[in-house]
C-alpha cells in the first residue's frame, strides 16, 4: 500500500506516519507538511514541503509526486493548529484545501481512497447532549467561532462526495489532548486560569494522540466508507481536567465565557468504529504540565 499523509509536521501527523510504518503493510509514505522534515529518516518515507492552502501547490503535489509514487490512499490530517487563529489563512487551510483535495483525488489515476481527519467539535451541543452518534446534528449556529464554522464546512465538503468513485472515510476525533493539533481543550488548559460556567461541570471526552494516530491508521487500511466517531478512553468533568493540568479553576456566569464549547458536555459514540474498524481506545492522555513549568521551559529554550 502507498499512502500520502498531509500535516506530517504536526505531532498527530508524525505519530500517524510512525503508526503506518509499524503496520508493515505500507510500501511508500509521501509525507507532506509546511515545516522542515520533522520525522525520523526511514527508507519508506518521502517528505515534501508544501503549503496546501495554496491550490497550485496542492495540485502539483497530487498530480506530480503522488502520481509518480503511485499513491493509493490519501490521509488528510492537516488542520490549522490553534483555535485562536483568525483570518484568511486558517479558512483556506481548512475549507479550500479540503475542496481542492477531493476534486484532485476523484479523477486521479492511482488514488482510490481518501481518509479525512475531522473532529467531534463539529457536532452541535446543548443541554440535552449526552451520547453523540454519526447522525447527530452539526453545529450551524451563525455565532459559532470561525475555526468551528471552517471545520463544519470542510467536513461537509468531504461528506458530499461519499458514494462517489473514491472511497471516502471521515474520521471525527474526540478532543485530542496534545499541542499543535487544533484542540480547543488543549488551548483552554494551556492558560494559567481556566474559566468555566457557574453551577455546571460539563463532561469532556479526551483522546490520546497515540489512539488518534492508531484510529487513522486502521481507517487507512480498511475499505469502510462513511463517517466514524473516534472517542477517547476517558471521560471526566471539566473541573477534573483543569485540576490534572494544574490550572486555576474559576467559575463565572456562562454569558461571560465567550465562544468556547464548554457550556455543555457530550461524548462521541464509537460503536461504529469498534464494529467496522476494530478501534477501541486504550491510551491515557498526557495532560499539560503546570503553567509555571511551561513558562520556565520556554524561557530556557529562548535563553542565549
């Protein structure tokens, strides 16, 4: 099997490349990213630096490198890495790249399958949310933050092509607790002070980066198509996640919280992924270290 992995310069992309190598079933991996080669040297890995928010770069990658290497499966794991990002570039990365990619792959001579990494954040949450399956309603609120609207739009752009010649699997992951993977929960827990609503302690389901990479690797090797929820091993109250990250827990009226999703809780139903992909989460997450330790480590790295 010959696989292309986008976003290979991110922690999740690098973990996915390692997971695919470990299967022993992958002959060639075309790894792409926006930075310098971050993954270890391996005979089966070809790295190309490419900014996929630029349509020309994406088309050249698909119709030059991917065609020359005979790529069969594309795993699009790239997302803008921080939910606080604003402006044209994050939207281009999420939405435009997804649309360009699906068009380029559909008529490609060797690509037969596309695995798209989405997130459970695309689901709408309310006071009645508890267990969310693949048919749960998506978030279309006009006041939703840009990063969330982008992810919903990109997810739908890919889902619209399910049933075409191309085998398409959309993988909606729970909150991945790791840096630079586009997790709002990680960004939230990286602040010294975490605000949460008075009188309510929503349940959050958390996914380890190792399990996320394993789920994507399983989907890459599978022939199953459609949408798959990927839950994490652990569900816990938001207050406990704050405590495990050594942050200050400050309760405020809900209207003061602004545009984040921790007013309500919701857990992804992973029944379909367990049945068709044989995926069961087994790994505990690595919580952020104390904020003062992170500040100290950052100052050490920048010291002359």
